[in-house]
C-alpha cells in the first residue's frame, strides 16, 4: 500500500495568475518545430545510434519537414562530434534546414561545441544551466547571482567565438534547465540577463527554451508559467519562447498544447515521444492533434507507416500498438458496438460523397488514408466483435451486403467459432466460414440444375437435385420462380415458407469467381424457427434457388427424411 503522501510530497504552489488569458485561446497555427530525436532521443537509447543510423534519421527528419534539428551534444563524445563534422563536410544539410547543437554553460564544452560547427551555413547553439533552488543549493552550491554569472559568461563566450566564424550564421538558444521548478522571478531575471548580453533584437532573436525538465505539476500550471514569462520578458519582440516538455506525469502533449495557447512560439520534441525517463513530448501526436482541428502542421506524416518502421529500425525501440495515430491497432475496432457505429459512419460518408464531405466517422478522429493507412484493418473480428464488424468485412472485402437479420444470425456463427478456437479472425477467415455455412452446404440437398416454363398465368419449374447422392427431378408451380421452387421442394420442406427475400448485385470478385448476384432468403417452417439461405450466381434466378436450397439445408432436415420425401 502506498504511504500517506502528505508527509513526503507537497503540492506545487500555483502561479497566482488570476487574469490568465490562455484558457480562452485556441491554437490557430503550427509552432516552429525542432526535433531532438538525434540528441535527447538518442541519449535515451539502450544502445545509442551509430553514425549510419543517425544519418538515416536525419534524412528522414528533413523529408518530414523539420527546419530545425538538434543533431548532437558534440562535447559529449567523439562519436557525437564526428557526426556533426560529417553532416557539414559532406554537405548533407539542406539549405533550408538549421542544425542545433547543445552544450552546458562551461567554457571547455562551449569551445568544443563551437569547433564542431565550423563551416556550417547556419547553426543554433543551445546553452543551458540548471536554475532551480535544489540545483543551486545542492548541486552547484551557488547563489542566484553566481548562477546568472555562469549563464551570462557562457553566452558571452558563444558570442565571442561566433564573431570569429563569420561564415556561419549563429543563433543563440538558452535554457534555464529545471525551469518548472525555478522561482519565476529568478527565471525572468536570468533570461533577461542572457538576452541583454547577446544583444537580442527583432532581426537577431534569441530562443528562450523553457523546459519541463521534469514534469512537476498539472499542465495548466505550466501554461500559467509560460504566460507569465510571455507577459514579463524584456525584449519580447526579440525572443522566441520555446517549449521542451518531458512526460514524467504523462501530460507532455497537453502541456505543449496549453503552452502554445499561453504564448509560446516553438516546440522541441521527439517523433514518438522518445527521450530521457518517460520521454520528450510526442511530436507526431502533437502535430496530428492539430491536423484533426483543421490546422496544417507543416510536417508530412502522409506515410506514417514508413516513418514508424524507419524509426523502429534505427532506434531499436518498438512503437506501442495503441500509440496515438501510428500504432498498429489504433484504427482497429474489435468491439461490436464500435464496429457497428464505424460501419454506419462509412456508409453515411460514402453517401455524402467522399471528397467534399467533412470527416465525421464515429470512433475515428482522423481519416486513416490521410496517414497512408488503409481501411483494411479498421474493423477486425475476435470474440468481442459483433454483427457490424463482420458485415463490414464481408461487404468491403467480398461485396456481400447482408440483410440485418442475417447479420445477427451469422454473428452467432462467428461467435461460436471464436469461442471455440480463440484468437482473431481475418476477413478471409470470415469469408471461408460464411461460404461453409451458407454457400457450400450440399447436405442433404444439392442443387444440380433447373428449367423454368410458363403454365398459363403461373410460373413452372423443373428442379433437379441430389439427395444423399441420388438424383431427383422435382416440379412445381407458383406466382414466380421462387414460389414455384418452394412448391417443388415442398415434399422435403414440410410447409416451407419464405419470410423475406433480398437480392444484391456484387460486381466481380476474385474470391467469389465471376458471381455478380447474391440472393438472401429467410425461410421458416412450423416448429422449426427461421433460417437464412444464401446463393451466389451469375444469374439472379439461379442465385435465388441456390439460396432457397441453402436455407433448406440449414433448417436441419435429415438426409433420410429428405430422400424419403423426394422419392
């Protein structure tokens, strides 16, 4: 049992922003995106990526549309340093992409970092130091003034070394690490000191990155902190406020969304939430959340499967099957009620016209096709599934549009199958079960052929069947071919009645041969309940007679009884 938390943990104090404005705002445009997959995401791996895998990820990030990419912590290792040099020397950086490198505010690390970017067209140099009271008191044993002096000295050195590299356009980024645990007045003081030292101007903006280094609060408190800084920063027109949310509380996406509403301009994160501890903010989720609200995020996730597979191969990290938007099962419904709603939603969307109709499918907040995902796996069947999902798979895969009562009847057949054998049934499995149940049954009665003839105002039929391998010729008359066949089969049908009849055009189907007509007949006999029969044939009358015989067989007439009646 968990301990009483009151003595060990205390709630984070509120900002006290009584006139906060962010709750009344909406996100109307995408932020500046910065990928930290190659730095924060890479250092969080069991086995950091080698240069070749980092090159593959860098190429992918450029193709997705990131214009700012944090590529390394060059002073951390020779491997990181060499990767930066290779990108520059082999001219692998697109003209519209700016690389970013990270360094602590320490002289020897800054010098090594600046050395790594020589020859680059543009680079963001990201300097940071921790600012919260626990770090000041416990880690650094420094006063507020000393911590500010550390940050300013680091920025001054970057500025000096940048002046010695005029061929490289350098933008400063400063992070007060542990911002969310720092007193706001001190965070403001150190950020203003940094922008003053750099000489921030509207045409020389400083990026102030305000991270949730560790999530300490609910995301609304982070939004209050961002709005407070947004209101109080000196030289606000010369600053880009950047967010770098981590996911310790599982609310990084919400924190980023609220932070943007609170006045931030930029977001740093990793594609699928990779990063230290519980990860950085998930950029795919954040960007596609915007997309579902009608905002073009400026990042191309139109082939999300290819991106996911490349990510998994390079990082050796699996993507959870229920990961938002990209998981293998996120567009998959096993629940019967979900399947029924999705099936009806697709039918309504089709009726409204695909291209111009607003997307409004139950349980699907985004069109899978927009992400390069097919509809094939939207509905899958297991023991929890219902008639709607089964009907959807037969309709989309095989052109069989079942009447509703047949959906109910066949759902019971599928349920018994899944209960008996467990696991999931594919569309092909369901088609095979449907065929065995309704189309392939030849016991006790097997259809052979029929011939129609006119008899006055009546329709006549000569029907050839086999019962237990013996051929029988039956005759009957009625007000149409089906009624005539019912009369012909009366000998083995014991008062057979047709309760309902429907026919559908199927079109061509590789699975169903050249069949183009599907007939559904619900038959009944006294004391025997109702059963559906299904017939498929190129001729609608033949399909109807096959459906009638399918129903007779499913009614459970014994072979001996049928043979006796036919004789």
